C-alpha cells in the first residue's frame, strides 16, 4: 500500500532558535508586534510503501530518528495518511 507522510521538525523547546529570534525582531520592526515567539523548523513530505498504516509509521519514525533529525537539537512529529 502507498502512504504519504508529513513530517515537522522543530528545534527543541529548551534551545535557542537564532533564526526565529531574527524573524521575531523584524516583525516588531515592521509593526507586527502581536506576532511573537517565532520558531523556525523544517517540513518533509514523502511517499511510503508499506503493508499497513503501522508499518508505514514505523518506517517514517525510523527515518526521522536515523537521518532527518538531530535528536540533541530537534524534535519531530509526523502524520501518515493513506494515498
């Protein structure tokens, strides 16, 4: 079966996010003071071939843990949908 995975990777909450801080500061500079605490991450979309939903989720989790994230600095969440 074919599935599609949507993966969001974000910096760990305890770590500073220099890109997010820069965007937050510039939002203030352009008069958008109500927008604060910007965090910048990555988004991945990929196709998965697996026997079932659980197998697809296991493959995506393994890809995240082994390749797509740095567990010291980043956290991830994902959703797998049937194609």
